[in-house]
C-alpha cells in the first residue's frame, strides 16, 4: 500500500457504515497501522464498525485535538516519513474540515508528503445540497461566538453577507445550545431571510427544513440535542 496521509471520513451519527462509507475506504483502512485521531475511543469504535476482523490492539493511535501542541503534530508524521501509511480520523465526518486534523495535513504538505482525501459524509456539503440555497457560492463559518452580544453581531454580519454577496452562510452550534441559536436567529434576522436547519444528517431521524424567518416564527422547531447545522440565505 502506498505511503500517504489518508484522510478518512467517519460517521456523522448512528448510521450503518455501508450507507455512507465506500468499500474502497474499507480496503485502505485495513492497510493502515498508524492512525492520528481526535478521540481514540470513538476512532476504535468506528474502525470496528468498518470491519470487525480488524485487530484494534495491533494499531497505533496518536491523539490530535485542540490541546495538541504544534511540535507534537510534526512528530506524528514520523511513521509516514519512514514509509508507513497514516490514517487521519475525525470525531465525526471529514477530517481537516472544522477539525484539528487540518494541522497535520498542513505539516504534511509543507514536508512534501502525499495527502489522499477519501470520499465520505460531510454535513456541510449535505446541508447545502438539501437547503435549496446557493450552491455556487457558500461560506462555512464554524461556531459563532458564545457571548450573546457577539453572537447577535455575528448573525447580523452573516445575514448582510448573504445579501451583498448572494452567498449561503453556514454555521454550527454545540447541540445543547441549538434551541438558543434558533431563537437568536428568529430575534435578529429579517422576516424574509430564509433559514435551513439540518439535524442528524445521514441518520434514521435526519431532519432538514427550509423556511423563511417569518414562517419559522409561526412554527418554531423543538430542536433536539443532536448535531445540527444552520444555513441562512436571502
């Protein structure tokens, strides 16, 4: 198997592996012994769900999360520099997108090492597809500020950007704050602004709806504490 940094998408939730993970990914995974992961426990669980014959105890895991120091990231590439493939696995979805995995990809590119992104579920792309919004121009803004005043300011800026650039604006929130985020959107945004709410994408209870702020105000959703992505557009 070719030595490279393989970016391996994981599940977005409790989804059957065969529904969202290509067979080719499984072949790649079985050829890798070194993994850089955001969370070892969830990564081990994901690998076992891909193929129960994988001997987890024979694998090597390095943790790359928000607490990892830059110097430690470079050291994680040692197996690849020695000719061994490395797999990068995020907590959910595609690694290196709104994810600490971007740091090791940056290091690999700077060192001239081969990077191979694999196909898999991305909540960002799936939500744009299902929203009915502009798929030619969109921006992912990650998490908005936690503080009320700053969050309201950000929402106003994103709404204005959606208008002036004719661009779909995408952002996420910690699941337990979904309802608060929705309420802020309804309080701040214009009645004609359209909002898409996409929850638990790829899962059995997936829920995606697009309505104007006016329509949402008349029927505010009861958002569960599950991964949710928000999109606004005018």
